[in-house]
């Protein structure tokens, strides 16, 4: 008997369920291909919304780029190069300076990792 993941097309599809406690916050559907297409369905706060994004090209994280600018439960998704503020849960230091003994830049975590750092649970459904 064939199963869902036996089909070649499923290797290009991902679905993530975003939870905050017991609350289903959003579903993120992704098609990974030459162009990465992302659809975010938000639930709960205010009217349910659907947002889409896409990214193409090579040599970088297309999933994170396609998510960039979309909002999940009030958090705006960003790419790898967005600067954050020191001390926030969803940022990491870059470019350590030996003289000041501190990082000179702070970058926001990419993709759905930003939500995980904020206490959301991200479940890979497909």
C-alpha cells in the first residue's frame, strides 16, 4: 500500500502548525521548488487572514526569504540580515569586537525559529 509520502510531489511540500500553549495560532504551508511559495493562515486574534510570499534564485534560504514580511500572531517574520535589539529572546550576536568585549551587531533569528525563541511551538505536520 502506498502512503502519502511515497509520492514524489510530497518531497516539495511542508506544512507547519504554530501553537501558543493550546491555541492554534497559524498554519504555514510551503512549496519548495525553483520558487519557494509560502502561505500563512492566521487564526484567533481578529479576523482570520491568509498571507502569501515567495522567493526564487539560488544560494540562500528561500524559505526564510519567502516568509519575510509576513505576520504570524503579531510577529513580523524577517530574513537573516535584519537587525534586532540586544537582549531580546529572538536575536543573536554577530561580529564580536575584542576591544569592547561585545557584539557590534544583533540579528533576528530567521524563519520560524523566531517564533520558537518567543515560546511558540512549531509542529511539522507534513
